[in-house]
């Protein structure tokens, strides 16, 4: 018995000296241990931490908001009581370039071609291409019966980009570059992924813009009024309401994004070798490619049709047509015509597109170089253009009395688009034609 006691004491001493856990086997049941539960204030939830999973900070969230920019505009319910969707020109000097809103520009889309019109081709296209801008929406509210402590005008401008990098780049780089005579101001809280504030004093009015990005969206909130009406509390309230709309929006990985066209020719002029060639009708100018405010529709029941090689032979002199088909390797074509449905907009009265597919990219370039001018009706003059769309670009213009025909032709890989606008001189805007051509180029760039 003494040996067992001595042996047990030696084992315990050895365990203690080595700092090893002591394991005791008891014949009796273990005593019940009641844990001490800390008390929490009433209404405070006790959080349960999930298992720690390290997330690499270098991996961005590539999901994008897929809804249109219009969805996230500030609405009347987001504003102080007393505002209306009505622009009041009394608060502007309309000779000021920054005050060019007209009474009919209350709400509507802000398409890329309108950006080119507003900022000019070079500045506008750099902004669109560099940020991968998709589309925008704006709405203007006027203080009709709100208290004098609120601004005269509130503008909500939402912009959708292809990805979060583009939205952030707009906020951090392009917003300041696009604003005229505005000064960057600090002291405002950071909202969303990136944010900035700018102001300008004009006469007795303060023009203030707060802009922030969240994922692939940017929201510009413009305030115009007396200095005492542009308050940080109001700005923050509107910005957080705008952010909340974006935070609850559904986002997903883009199914397929086609990057905006650049101003340089494509380096790859090898035509697609995919087994199934795309349908030409899917690549030609569609109604959705044209501004909704123009009310464009097909000019007649035969306005959209294939343009096969045998029709080329019938339309032009046999020798000229056969040489064209044989030397370029023309495969097929499609042509479509639209007529404008509304008369109160400055857009072409008619739009025409002729898409041609060749066997090779060399054939498309040969058409551009040797045959493009041969199939134009008399009276067209070629105009020099520095705007290279796709692989090659040519521009032809014809004066027809008070009307103008504006033909913009470009090739990309083994395709050629012949895009024409027709209307009064004031209705034919080169920037609009170029942006429409860019839209058609995007379709071709999406072909595998």
C-alpha cells in the first residue's frame, strides 16, 4: 500500500515539473459545472462569430449592378417636402455654360453620344472609353413650396459603368476634369467606395456637386441655391439615401461584357474561324441602338432584308459587281432602314445600315480601299477624318439641297458597316453618327 502511495506521489511530481495536463480517472460521477453567463443590456444581440476564413484583400468583388441607372435616381419621397419635377429657370443665368438646362430637360436618359455632344469628341470619348461608361439617367427637381432653407434646384444623375474600377475612376479623375470652374472641397464624410465634392460660386448662387461610387455605379447629386441652403446635413442625407438604393440592388457577374471601342485600329485583323457564323441580322443596326426619344421605326415592310450577292449583281453593272465580289471575297450582306417618328428632336430623319461580310479581313480592307467609293451615288464628297473606328474608316458627305447625307463606313475583321444618316444639316451631328458606329463596332467585337 505504501508503495502505491509513493508511486502516485512521484507521478504527480513528475507531471507538475513537466507542466503536462493532469488526467484523473474517477470512479464517481463528475460534478456538474454551471457556466457563468455574462449579462448583456436588454435588446443587444449576442453575436456568434463564424469560423475565421482569411479573405485576400487583393481579390475585388467583380459582381456588378445590372439594373439600369434610372432605377436608382432620387425620387420626390427622398427630398424635403415641397419639391416638384419641374425645372425653374429663374435661378440660372442661361448665358452661363454651366446653366444650359432647358425647361424641357427635366428627366431622361444620358446616352454616350450625348456625352460626346456635350464635351466634344476627344474629351468625351476619352471619358467613355477610359471608364467604360455604359449609360446614365438624370432628373431635375425644383423647390416649389419647400422652405427657404432648402436649395432652389436638386439634380440626381446616376451613371452605370461596366465595372467598379470605371466608376471609381470617374469619381476620382473625370468628374473634376469635366466640371468647369469648380473647386474641390473637403470636410465631407467618405461615402460608398469613393467620393468627392466640388463647388462653384456664380453670382448669388452656389453650385455644389457631391459624387460617389458604389460597385459599378456612380451618383452625382447637384445642389443649386443660396449659400445658406447648401448644408452638410442635407448633402449627407441625400447621399446616404442614394447609397442605400445601390446597396440593396441585386448584383451579379456580367454574363459577357464587351469593352468599349477605342480610338485605335484593332491589332487583330484575323476573321473569326468559329464553325457557326453569326446571323447578320443580329449585328446590323437595331431599333434599340437608336435613341428612344427619336421614336425610330422601320421605314416600310421591306426595310430590313438580306442583301445577297445576286442582288449586288442586279443592282450594279455586271462587270463592276462581279469584280467586286470576286476580288473582295464578299459572302453576304444585310441592309436596314429606319424613319424617325418624332419631329421635335434634333436627330437624323432617316438612318440606314448596310452590313457586309467577307471571307477574310483582307477582303474587307480591300473593299474599304478600292470599292467603297465606287458604289456611292453621284455627288458624295469624301471628308478627311481622324476618328479611326475599327480597322479602317472612311467618311462621305453629300449635300442634297437643304438636306445632308452622311455616310460613315468602317471595317472590323471580315465585316464592313456602311452607316448613313439623312436629314437637315442641324439634324446630322457627326458625334451622334460616330457614337452609333461605335455601338455597331461593339457588336462585332463580341463575335467569338
